[in-house]
């Protein structure tokens, strides 16, 4: 089964992708992982990508799609895969469609995880991190025993740059402008199901299982 997960940053796509990996025994295709692998292995595509990355520029869609073509040909994709984080824009979706036609493949289902912006901001801006250990707290859902302090060490917790409200709202703005139009783009050609991502994580997983007839 070939699945595309869509939803806002911080909406739980990564968590649900891990759930699907376990349930379906298919890989999650991550553009970040592909980029790191190609750059580390110094492949032709990796060397091209590194030129753009070193210059602080975005890696072109053509390079990403080249990596995607190689990745989708791997044996572990024979029974399907989960796309999360790609495509992000209409041009990327068009490029992916061309690639899938070339490979005689197609997306079976798109799952849209819906969460309101203010709830995303609350989830992400409430995170507090202990830098040395990576322990993560949340001021509302998983608060430390002493405000602003790591439980085992008593050291100061920080707010990561990516979790600051201004950063989160900027990412949401980009999502609504560039990524959410994909829902309409795919509407006529692919089965799309909408999930209430504001429910408990396990409830969201159960909803996805029902859609995919995994119960």
C-alpha cells in the first residue's frame, strides 16, 4: 500500500508514520534521510545536493526526485511505502506524478491529519528541552516537577528555536500557502481521507487503522 500523509507541522504525521511502519511493515520515505545518505555516500546526486546546501540554497526538486526514483526502486518498497514531507508543493506533486507514472506506480490513499493552528502552537511552543540529555517536557501535558528545570539534574530547560511561537506560526503560514493546496490537487485522482488529529494519539491511530481496514 502506497500512502501519502498530509498535515501541518507538529500535527502528528511522524508519530502516525511510525505506527504504520509497524502495522504494515513498509518503509517511511524521508527526503531528509535520502539527502543525508546521498551526501554521506558522495553519490552524484549527493554531490549536486551538497553544492546547493553549502550555498544555503534549497535542493532543487529535480535532484530530490532523482533520489526518490532510486529509493522507490529498493526492494523494501515492493509492498508499498509511506510518504511524509514530500511532496510539499504543487510542482513537487506534479514531478512525483510523472515519476510514479514512469515507475508504473500510484498513490493508493492520502490521509490528511487535521489540527487547528492554535492547537499546533500550543503543542509546539509548550515544549521544553534539556539540551544535554534531549529529555523533552511540555508545560501542560508533561510538565517538569519544578518549573523550567530538568527533573533528574535540576538544570535549566530551553525552548528550541523551532518550537518558538513565531517560528511555528511562520511554518504554519508556509504550510497553508504551499502544502494544503495539495488536498485539492489530489482530490479528483486519489482517495483522500481526513482524520481529526486533535484526538488522543492512540485514537488517531485507531482511526487510521479503520480507514486502512487494519482492525
